[in-house]
């Protein structure tokens, strides 16, 4: 969760790195709308958590309106404070995530994914998780780190780390992890910001 300006910069840098970008460009609003959406999402998270003054709250309201409009156009239902840094939304279209879901850093998520509530509980998903197109995850399950969730998998039970699951209901189909499918964007961004801060201090 973003709790400072420095963390906001890290989240933005990690999200950009997850899309193979180093800087935000104004034309992303036109030709890279998913990146633009993620930047608005992170900005809203920052203002909601860190700017409690009147101006900050006014900016937050405007950001919420812009996010709602863009979410509708892209077919995304992605709440604030769900995804860790290094998020990569691969394609727009029909992604639905419950507000109580918690997902770690470096998640790559595809279209037609639904991550929802069952019996009042929601999934908790670890770091470096790849979620394939059409996957469904629900209930109070825990998904470990470095997991690959195959296309159209239905996950309603806990998944250990470093495996690939698939099927309906999902089961372990391989001991291969997600390292070839997910970029370690958070680590890359952290190193970059640390290096830049070091040069500034020097």
C-alpha cells in the first residue's frame, strides 16, 4: 500500500517497468491506455492515503471520476489498494477484482479474469503471479509466490508457491514457476531509484 511520496514513485516506476517503459509519456493517454489507467490508479491511491488536506481530497475526487470513466471504457473493475507494485495488465476487457482481494508485487493479469468473494472471503495472492486469460479465483484461498495460473482455470483451493495450475477445478499440472512469464519489475525499479538517490546524495 502506498503510504508516502517515495512509495508512490516506486509503485509508478515498477508499473512502468512491468510494461517495459522507463518514463511516462503524455501520448500514453492515447496509444497506451492501460499504462495511463495504472498511473491514475496509483495517483488515486497516493492521494487517498497521503493527502488528507482539502486540496488533496478535491484532487482525489477528480481522480476517481477519471478512473471511473476510463475503467468503463476499458472494461476494468479494478479497485484501489489491491495490487502491489509492478502490476502489468496485459489487455483490457472484462477484468473484475473484488476490493478485499490482496495481490502482491509483479502480477501479470490477462483479460476475462474474475477474482471474487465466496462466503464473505476473498483470495490472497502472492508475489510474481501470472494469471492467464479467463481465470477465475474465489473464496478465502491463498496463492503462493511465483505461481502460474493457466487460461480458464477455476481456482477455489490454496495453491503452493512455484507451481503451475490449470483446469476446472484447478490442480497442479507442472512444477514450473512463473519466472519466464512475469517480469521482476519491482526489483528493477527499486534498483533504479536507489541508484538515482545515491547519485543525488553524492
